[in-house]
């Protein structure tokens, strides 16, 4: 699904179909990517710094060798998934999905680090994206591994660092009540080192229930963790935008979350997760349901 065109001078040039960094990085699934004045992007993922530029067809990964790309980033960007085929299937279902797919045609679901995804979406509760990004960067600066001190970039902290920190020290990120959730969840994860393996082995419903047993993790956060860490692509996170778009375009009435989730699993099937992402991005950008 991708083609490496050149790997000269430690810069890797890769042709990537069905991709646009604006759509992928700004669709609400990740929080550590930023675009710079020259149009390039810098992100932190899997404890590494990634710098790339995009010309509409090919992606240039700076300071990247082919082996690192194949070993880490091809999976991170979900490059073995045929998004063209997925979009064609979804576009045939109805006109709303067709418009959503066209609007967010460059979205690819990232396979993000499980622990970072869990804490990032725990932090996301009742929060806007600028504040989420600020809290994550502050936590990383205070408790994560330095990656480039000149650029002020740090890896996301591990569970030991977060579990060992006091509530007062965690509150340097100004996360409010979420700091208690961060602390309690980190401590519980210290006693569950095989959590991700357990979740991968369990049936989907049981995996979700296991996540819901963690402090501060509700249905939306659990579904976000499952979807954005690549564990369950049928997970269907429901926030205010998804609720509005499903009610406005499909159910034609105000509905509870269970009704929306049941509808999504029945109507979108195995493509529920990616359908959710197209609809979320479309609804937020077009302000559907307001």
C-alpha cells in the first residue's frame, strides 16, 4: 500500500496513498503532532521524534532509514490497510458517508502506543484539544525521557514514573481532577504489566470491560483506547459530535448512547471505527447538529 521511492542522505521518500497529514493528525485521534511555518510536521510517537513533509502525493521522512520505517512507522501509519477499498465500501452505504469520506479522504487510523493512548484519552475527558495537548506536553516534560532538549521534546512518561509521582507533582500539568485518575490508573497498571496482551487475547466485549475497570475510564475513553491503539477497529467512541451526527443524519431523533452504539455496530459492522472517524471529522468541521 506504499512505495519507498528513495532513501538518499538519510531522508526517506515514500509514496503513501489515501493520506493527508492535516486530516490524519487533526481528526482528534492524536495529540503530539504539530505543523510548522514551513509546512513540515513534527511529532513524538513510540518514544521517538518524527519529522516529515508532504507534497500531496509523497511523504519525506527526515533523518529516517528504511529499516526504521519498515519496523516502526509503516505499522504506525497503518500502511498495510487498503483505505481506498474501505472508502469505496463506506461511500456506497449512503450519501452522508460518501460526503464524509470525501471530506476526510486523507484520514488514516494510527496504531498508537497503548499506554500513551490510554492516558491521553483519560486526560481528554471534558477537555478541548489545545488543553489536552498542553497537559500531555507538560506531563512529558516533567516525567518523560528527554528526546531533544533544544526543541523541548520529551517521550511520554512510563507508568512507573506516573505511579511514583505525588498528586501535587502531577498537578504541574494543571490537569485538575484528572491528576487523581492519572495517579490511580498508573498505580493499577503497575500491578497489571500484561494488560495489553490480556486485552488482545480477550473477546472485544471483555476487553472493553477490563478497560472500564480502570480508574476514570468511561465508555468513550475505553472505545478511544481500543480504536486508536489498533486493538479493535470496530470500537465506536461516542462524543458530542458523533452523537449529533448519528442523531441528525441517521436516527432522526435524540438517542441514548446504547442506541447509537447498537446502531453503529449493526450498520457499519467491521468498519465501525473508521466510519466513526470520517463522521466525527465531517461533523466537527461542518458543525452538524448545532
